[in-house]
């Protein structure tokens, strides 16, 4: 099979695999709204922050961030803790449940569905597929690092 045919075929297979095994919000398996995932992911990447810091970093009104934080805190996904440098200030941080929920939300594919589909394969066949996909990724140029939230807004303007 030549390279262009391979690329087209792999693209079609990838699309079909994504359609069949993608995590689906409409199926009720994802309990977090995209806005909640954004906030949890931001905290996971940057560390604890005050509401004012979060609002500035996320470029959202503080009232919006406060409402979202309160909702996630009520759900046990966030907690507020005193700032180590200034105990009068409260910082928002991920709870253990929040870290687990974020990890689950970040899974693009339904791993249980994939595991069930590959259960009839022997371990060697599964390993070969993963090894070949790893090799294909290694042969591709790396992705450029995503712009920070503030940089993205500045770049969008001009």
C-alpha cells in the first residue's frame, strides 16, 4: 500500500473508531460541562488560586468564576483553603474527587468500550498495534505548544 492510500485509509479508520468509541456527553457518561472541565484543567496546570486570580487568568467576570467555583465546590470537586502566605485569603484547589473527575473527563475515548472490543485479541496483537501507532507518532512532527490563555486573546485580535 502506498503512503497516500495508507494516509486516507487510516484517516477513515480513525474517524470510524472515534465515532464508535468516543466518550459521549449526550449519552450521559460525562457529568462535567466543558466550562467546568476548563476550570478544573486550568487549576491542575497552574495550582491553587484565589477567585480574583482565576477570573483574571481565565479572562472571565469574577461573578461567573465565583458561581462556577461554588457549584464545583458543592459537588465536592473543589475546595477552598487558606493561602499559605496570607491566611486571610482563600485559594481554590482541586479535591481528590476533582482530580479523578478531571482525569475521566480528559479521556477522549471510552476505554471500557475499547477494552471490550480488543478482548478477543491476544496480548501480542494488542501490543503490536500500540507499538505501530507509537512508531507512526514518532515519525510525525511534534505539535506546537498551545498559546497561553492571555496570548491566545492577544493573537486573535491581530
